[in-house]
C-alpha cells in the first residue's frame, strides 16, 4: 500500500538524494557567507572599547 502512495520508489529515492545534496549545498553556502560577513576585527574593537570603559 505504501508503494501506491509513493508511486515509483526509484523516483522517490532519487528525489530524496537530490534534496539532501541541495540542502547540503545550501548549508555550505550559508556557512561561507556567514563567515565572510563576520569580521573578527569588529569583535576585537568592541572588546577593546568595552575594556576601556570598564576599568576597575
């Protein structure tokens, strides 16, 4: 009965493989873009500014 719902099992498996590859590619592109947008020098400046204003 499940095969009747899915239709062609080979087509369903191919769809799942393509979906997995597509989501993996999207994750990699998102990670690379996030790393590009995240500039560590901005974080360093924020820490220096915070420490400069909060000396004990």
